[in-house]
């Protein structure tokens, strides 16, 4: 956990892939698609708050919390600032690799792939990386160009759970101010999940795509 946190950038961004001893080809790939030789420009579902709570439940080490919580706080504030343009509490992902589900059929609908196969799926994944790079990984620019932009059910449910974990953990170190901040953020996101992701017709929750928040239902209705 300490090693992972050490790679949180100054602005709070936490890359999901870190290459400590990158090969020449690995560095070349990352520079082409991610602009950095040793880490990529994508993140992942933010399980880190939940993970920290589980560790603390075992060892009750408040010093460990005091060491890590400030950096982890910055990561969640980065998500809120950089990936929630409409400020509804829902976090956007800018590439399927950020979802933890990578090549899920859900994203075939976003890419409008009619006959998905290993070749056209990988083509769109690579194309998407280059689109993100052309926008400097900035959600505002990605939204304006109508590139991949998804508010995912799974990602945001994990986000809420981690926010709750952080709220509890800040109380453990007697930091009520930050505890209240993360509790408020969790409640806001949960409210938006229930309001925006839920489809009363099917009784299911669906991801939302693009700036107009189009509900991605086709993968369910066509199955």
C-alpha cells in the first residue's frame, strides 16, 4: 500500500499501471500511448479506501492511517475535481481500461461495434487511447469531442464505498472535518446512483454514456 501511494502525483492522480523496471518496449509503448515511460495516464476503480479500512481493521495502527490518509484524500479529491464535470457526484471513466472490466460488451454499445471481435475491439481500445492522449487526458476536452466518456455503475458504487471508508478512518484519527467531507461526498454520489442509473422499466441499473448521459441498455435488451 505504501509503495502504491508513493506514485500518487502532485495533482492527486493515481495511475493504475506502474512500471518500476520498465523494459525498452514497455517504455516505448507507454510513451506512445500514455506520454510517460514508467506509468500510464489511466486510473482504476478506487478500491483503495476500502482496502485501507480492511488493513486498519486487522492492525489498528493509527500511525499507518496518519501516514497514508493525506495522499489518499488527494486522490479522491482529484477524482471529484477532474472526473465529475457536471458535479452530480458521479465519476466518469475515459477508457474501458479504467473500468476494471476492460472488454465488457457494454462498451461495444458505446463504440457502436455491431459485430464485435478481437480485432475491432482492440482497434477501438487503441484508438481511444490515442484520442485521450490528443486531449491530454482532460475530461472537458474529451466531452467536447464526444469521445469515450462513461459514468459506470460499478466504478461509482466502489467510489461510494471508499468514500464511506475514508469518512470512518478520518474519525479514527480525530479528524472530523475530513470525515464530514467524505461522508457528504458519499451521500451525494449515492443519491445520483439511485436517481440516474436506475431504470424503472427493467428494475436494473445501467451505465451512462457521453455528455448527454445516454443509458446503455442495449446489451441487456438484446440478450
